[in-house]
């Protein structure tokens, strides 16, 4: 019995020794910065290398995904073949429901690679042409990690160094992807070249409109100042730039952001427009790194593949949200700190987005009501003092212009009005008016949202497609734009009826020309915004309906023209 126990223990001990030796030899062979991780080898290196040289190996893909993203990564070049956004759809002109899966990257439309020279072994590496193998695919509660490795072999199939591509993605609603490139047992030359190129797909209904919002942005650091710059959205452009923190290949509602850990010192960027239906633009970025004394490459960057959502981009604390084209200067401030907070607040009601725009219009008009009231009061008062202005004109004629102007100004002061206040009110409202041109076409919250006959509030609505193209107007009829123009024409008629009283007293202003301009504006707007976002036309239409309502409410309940006229007569008699 004792002998049997001794034999049994001997066998167990021998088995454990074999396991220890195998494990030890395994880690010696794969000695690297991944020693603490479990690495699985499923391919034979010699066989893999020979097959790649003979182009007999088939391409393999590895899937990284979370709740919002799905990425397909190829073993050839280790690059991303596809980026699928799960929560969004792109416009399909063929399907009746006009929706299809949204791929921000497809069939290597995004391509990136590195080129460097290994002085130790005299080999040139082009990562775009090498075959990687997976050595780790791990998913835990927070992240999914994929590690691809390329083993650099000489002609005798002996190892000369390892190159690692490391992808790491969050498992929840994260649109960013961490990407690292590391070398092991390399002695690099001083220069590592990085090349990145993206061909950008059209995703929206109106390709021309979308193309006007598609361009390369970059955030640079110069003389202790950070600034956001961009290439032309209309023309092809080359530029050499320095001290770059990140790049963004931006479309109307989505973007690809390339954000390296360290600033890039010398960068060449190039943007080219396409006339084909397949792509909008091609953007290319070329730069280089200097590993210096480290000799090994350790490069880290973040990719962001996702929507131009202001709140989401702001969470990254890297000024990503600045690429949303809310306008320039004061217009941008109005959109970011006035319209957007109001919209976000109303969005919490979970109502239809068309209703939210209507409510937003009502809220804004109520805030601006004092200006509307003062404008109407000025219009009514100017209408009532017209006879007194004409008397002053007859009294002085054109002989004593200075005294005539003094008398008119004195009359204005007596009745308590300032004609310049009307100009100031108009000047105040102009930035608000034009800021909306940038607000609605770039608000991703409205993208794909329908209202009544409108399919997408960020694109034009069409009740009739024309068989021909009208310059400035387009080849369709937008009902919302038509309604807005009619409402604007009615409001213009009401608000300017009897308003112009200075035709004989103001040599520098032609009343008739002003009337023509005012009544021409509705037709100009009809041409100008026919292809704009239907949300914009809806806002302007409701805004003018409210203005017409204010006109009658103020006239009936707040301004008594008889009392104002009696006050004017009393002042004039004194």
C-alpha cells in the first residue's frame, strides 16, 4: 500500500514538474510587457509568415462592440474595416422608409498606418502591409481589449522583434476607442511616419447641403493659446501645421476624431472634394514621431466615432463640442447659451420634436415680448403724429433744415418716443434671427425626427418635386417655407401700415424704397430657405403667427390709440 502511495505521489509530482517547465518555457518565449496576461496562440508563426508572403491566407476580422458601437478590425494591417453606429440610421433614397444602417467607416474608408526603420536588423516596416495575429481578446465588466501582434522574422524565420496593436473599448455607451502601438526588441530610426486617410460617406438626404458642413477641424496649441482651425469646406486645400492636439473629420451630424496622447509637432493636412455619389470628401493627415533615446515605439491615441452631440462631446473636456458649427462670434454664444438650454429643457417633456419647436418659439417670443411691444408702440405713435410732422415740414420746407429737425426731435421727446429705438430693436433681433440658421441644421437631436408631413426636421420638407431646377429655389416646393413667407407678408403689411411718416423730412431715407424692400423680403426668404432645415421654417412660421397675434392683442388690450391721440393733441396745444 505504501509502495502504491509512493508511485502515485511520484506520478503527480512528475506531472506538476512538467506543467511548471512548460509554463516557464512559454513565458520565456513570449517575454514582453504582456507577461501578466493570459496569451493564447492559435497560429504557427512560420506557417503564417509563409502564407502571407504567398498571399494564401484569408482575411480575418475581429469584432469589438458595446451598446452603441460595433467595429470590425482586420488582421491585415490591423486597421478598422467598419464602424457601425447602432443608435442611428443614414438616409436611403431607394427604400420607401428612407433608412439604412449607418456606417461611419466601411470597406477601409478609414485607413491608417505607420512606417519606420529598424536599425538593429536593417528592416523596413510598413504596418499597412503586414499580417497581425490575435494574442488576446478579453472582455470584462468595463472594457473589451483586443491585442494584435506582428512577429518580425528574418529570412531564416528567426524573431527580430514584435509589434503590437492594442484596441480597448468601453462596454457601455462609449463612442471612443483607445488605440496603442508598441514595439519590442526594435531599435528604431529617429523617425516614425504616421499616415491617416478617411474618405467620408454621404449620410443625409441632401448631399450638397451635407457637403457644406463636411470639413477637417484641428485643435492647436500655439504661444500658450489654444485655437480651433479648419480647412475649407468648398475647395481642396493643403496646409502645414504645428503643435496639434487633435483632428476631427467632421460631417453634418457625425465625426471621426483622432486625438493622440502627445501633441504632434509637424503635420501636413490635405482635403479634397469629390464629385461622385460615393464620397463627399477625402481627408489625409501625414506626420511623424521621434522616439529619440527610447528606441522603442510607444504611441497612444483615442478615436472618437460618434454623433455631434453637444452634451456628449463636452464630457470629454477637450473642446470637442467647438466643432459643432453653431455660428461665429456672438451668434455662437446665442445658440450655446440661449437656444440650446431652452431646447434641452423642453426636450425633457418627451413631446414630438415639432411640438417642442413650437413651444420653444412661444418661450422665445414671450422673452422678447417687451421688444415687440415697444416696436408696436413706436409704430402706432409715429402713425398718429404724422399730421404734426407734415405741419412742421410745410412750415420750414427745405430752407431751414436744422430748425426743422430740432422741431421734429422736440415733438418726439414730448410724446415720449425715440425713432432710433426701432432701429436698435431690429439690430438686437438680427443676431437672434440669423443664429437660428446655424442652430437647427446642426442639431442632431432633430435628425430623423418627423412632424406631420415632415420626414426629417433637419432637412427640407417637400410636398411636390419639380421636374426642373429653379436657381436659388431648388427642384421642390417646401410647404413650411411657403407658409412662413405668407405669414411674413401678412405681418409686414400689418406692422408697416402707416408706419413711415418721415418721407418729407428725411432726405437720406426713401420711404418708398423701404416699403419695396420690406415687401420683397417674404419672396426673398421663400427662395432663400426653401432647401433649409424644415425646423427653421417651422420656427419662423410660428414666430410670425405669434407676431400677428401680438399685434391684435396689443392693439386691443394694451395700447389705446384714442388716448395716445388725445395726449399728442394736448402736448401739441401746449
